[in-house]
């Protein structure tokens, strides 16, 4: 997969865009992100963070 295609895959979900936006100015830990995004499932947030990180 090309680098550009991989980048588009990483930001193709609204939650991942929100994560990147929240982390743009200040670091946040997992719990802070979870609360800011109003996500109840640890697995859901973990999934999105892994998608961004790969």
C-alpha cells in the first residue's frame, strides 16, 4: 500500500480525526482521551489508536 493510501486509511474515521485534533496542542493519556471523546469501550479507543499508530 502506498504511503498516501496508508495516511488516508488512518484518518478515514471521524473518531481518529477527533483524536488527532485533541492531541494537536496537548498530550492526553488514554483516560483523558476516552472521556473527551465520550467513548465507553476501552477496546473501541484502543482500536482507533492502533489504527493511527500503524
